[in-house]
C-alpha cells in the first residue's frame, strides 16, 4: 500500500466531489446520538409534564439524527465506490443508496456501539482495579478494539460493493484483515494521525467560536467549524473506502 498516494487520492476525491461534504457532516453524527436517553435521574426527582415534552423532543431529534447518519454512511460509501469506478454521482443517488443499505448499516452501527462501550468499560475497569498490569491489559483491549473497528470499516464497504448481509460482510471484512494484517494496521495508524489533525483543526475553530465577540465572529467560526467537520469526515471516509478497494481483489469484478 502506497500510503502517500492513498492520502493524496482520498483528498483529491473529497475536494473534487463536494457533495461528499454534506454526507460527511451527517455520517459522523451517530457516535454521539446513540448515547441519548441512557442517563439516570437523581433520586427523588421527577419529570414534570413540560420537562417530559422537552425530553421527548430531544430524544426525537436524536433518533432522527441517528437515522440520518445511517442514511449518510450508506450514501457516502456508495458514492465513493461509484467515483472510484468513474460513475456519475448525485445527492439523490446517495439518498437512494442510504435507503437501500439502511438496515444493514444500522446493524453494523449497533455492533460498533456495543463494541465501543465494551472496550472503554474494559479499559477503565482494568486500569482502576489492576494498576500497572491493568494498563497493559487496557492496551491489549484497545488493540482488539482497533482490530474490530477495521473489520467493521471493511464490512461497511463490503456490504455496498458485494451486496452482502451483515454476517457475510463481517466475515468478508475479517478475511480481508487476516490476509492483509500489517497493511490494515498501518492503514489504521495513518487514519488515526489524520483524524487527530482534523480534530486539532476543529478544536481551534471551536476555541474561536467560544471566544467570538460579535455575531459575525460567531457566524464565521460556526461555518468554519462545520466545514472542517464535514470535509474531515468525508476525507476519512474516502480514505478507508479507497484503502478497502485497493486491498479487496474481488472489488474490481463486483
């Protein structure tokens, strides 16, 4: 894998096809919206009717954003595959693709949420209860989490490229990881570095937003922040899609 070429091609694809920015903005929403509604209320505190209405609205918006995110993930995957194959793309084709892959991507995202919760819980428990050895165990758990995230990334692409069900897609992703283990891990490490750069840029923009003194400053900083998140997500998604297509020997014939 030529990583410099992979990063360059992913950026060129992202910059040329700006429709991906719209999908990228929403494709990254799911990780936060899945946690809505899981906090507990303080003892002795009850929800008043007005407060219950607000909670219902917040939960409803969260569910809607989660569904939109799943649509976006399916759509952006289909579009990046189509771009690589030289086929025309549009926001309408992305929406149709998102609808087609909605339930399969939902299943994969639920699995991802359970995995993330298990990994974070396992690391925290190991470090808190075992001290030094717990840190080593925590590192092992994080490594397993990285491996699982790669399999899920491949599975999402395999779902679209080969029209696979969730189980078959996960099997395909696992086989691809096993056959290209070192390359996949290096691809993941590079993606972590790229994500850190995007996060750093977003944090600078968020700091500008907090420090904004006028309405124009707030609007400008907000637009910049949204653009960074949208472009960054689209870029990272394109990066993984191109990586998958270069590693999967069956993708060219699908």
